[in-house]
């Protein structure tokens, strides 16, 4: 009976050793599984990066369109203001031509003084 107990203990110890030291084929299978999982993760990361790039590209294009629209609105406003100022100057010159001529001569004289220095 003791010999059968010894065999049982040896077989139990042997299965523990086998569990602690998996065979080469099991290790190769685990390595292949890990390689496949790494390949999947790499594909997911690159796909995510491409989607992020496209989203950023769309945001940038939208920003450019908004900036262009704001710039065009600002230019239109400046043109309108310039037209109003021109109309006021023309009205003032027609109303008081001598005064306008004197102001223009004075401004020209000041510019001439500044240009000489």
C-alpha cells in the first residue's frame, strides 16, 4: 500500500511540475496568441489615429471658413465706413470750399516739415 501511495504522490508532484513548466508547444501557442493580439491593438491604434487626424482636419477647415467669413465681414464693414467718411468729406468740401482748401494746405505744410527732418 505504501508503494501505491508513493506513486500517487510522485504523480501529483509531476503534474505540479508540468503545470509550473508548460511545454514548448504551449509556450509557442501563447506567443502566437500574443502576437495576434498585438497586431490587433496596433491596427486599432492606427485606425484611431487616422480618425483623430480626420477630425482635427475637419475642425481646422471649419476654423478657416469661419475666419474667412469674419474677415470678409470686417472688410465689408471697413468699406462701408470708408464710403460714409468719403461722403462726409465731400459734403464738407462742397459746403465750405475755402476752409477745406486752407485745411488741406495746412496739412500739406505739416507733412513737408516732417519730411525734411
